[in-house]
C-alpha cells in the first residue's frame, strides 16, 4: 500500500461538517497530508441563485480554511457543481482519503450531507471517513471488522494509519454455512455446534495470519471472534469497547447494491454511533 499523501474534506458548513473539517485538519497535520476543502453546488440551481450561492460558498470556504489552518496545514478550496455524492466521488479521485460529516443542515445550496454520506461511501473508489462525533484528540480505540478479504485487510491497514497509537480491536463474525438448513433437516445441536467450533478455529488462525502481514500492527491488538450476524457483532463490539472509530472494508458493489444499503459496511455506517471508515475494494 502506497503512502497516503492527500485528503479531501467535504463540507456543507453545518456543525456536523465542522467536526469533519476539524478531524480532516488534524489527520493532515498528523500524517503530513496536503488537503482540500470542497463544497458542492447543485447544477440544477437557477443561474441567478447559482451566482449568489457560489459567492457565499466561496466566502464560507475561506473562513473555514482559516479555522482549519489552526489545526493543520492550509487547505486549498474547491467549489464543485453537480449531484453532491457524484461530484465528491469524482473529485476524490485526486486524493487518497475523503472525510465528510454524517449529517447536514441544508445550509446555502441545500446540501444535506446526511442524505448523501452513504451514497458517497458507495460511489467512492477512495477510503471515506464519516465523522459522527466532535474530535477529541487522536483516535485511541478502534474496531476493525475483518472477513479476511482484501478490502478488510486494507481497512485494518488504514485504521493503523489513521490511529497509530490506538488499541485496535479486530472483530470477525462468522455464521455456519447452511445452518438454518441443517436445523430444518433435523441435524442434532451437537453437530451444529461442532461446525461452529470448526468455523471459529479457522477464523482465529486467519486473524493470526492477518496480524503478521505488512501494515497490520502487531502491538495493542485485541481479537474477537463471535458467531452471529456480522453488522450486529461489529456494532456490539464497538459499543462494548467504546470505540471512537470503526473501520470496514467494502466489497465491489453490483447495480442493486449501489441502489440499496445492503452491505455489512453500509449497515455499520448507518448504525454506528462513532466515526466510520469505509475502505473500498477494487
């Protein structure tokens, strides 16, 4: 994985987007990143309103840039036009990381980041950090969901980048394939539990192999392997550990998944109370 060099911070100038700007500035300082602040104006805005909104947005971006410069390097300003999630996803191609707030308040041009944050995470080919809480220093407690796929491995590596001093809790949720069918056909509970034990043992071995890979921390690592529905297991672990960040990998989506929130990553993004990092696969 090549070193991260840049971050794009999306803003609608709401309080929640301000949390994202502060976190983005802090990460830029800690990681030595160049950065940009971006705001999107709807392309459908009438010409007269577009000029007025663009002027106000430029002014607000300049003020925000002054504020974030106190936390980290000075960001360049980008005023975009188009559909918010698509415009941000396209702009993200020039950066290594995208940071956005979880909710917005329809300021200026009607940009409500809460409505588009999940869309952005679906569309972006770059990791997206959705900030849900006011930053209180560097991340110290991180949960990283692992299913032993490439996106999950990269999510762990990105979590280690964003939080190099944090305790990282690797969590894997497993389910026995066809367990409901086994039970329906009358397979004894003892045999079902034996399948569960085998699945758990395979997962534990896989986590140990993951820890030995480049970019995955060997210290300050905790492990949880639990039977259950993956989003619920991940969210429960985040609540029990008081996690400040959850990192999840996102598999390449088909047409239906791009339209619906159906993946584990996007369910965690929607329901987690802490910040969420979504790392896409190829």
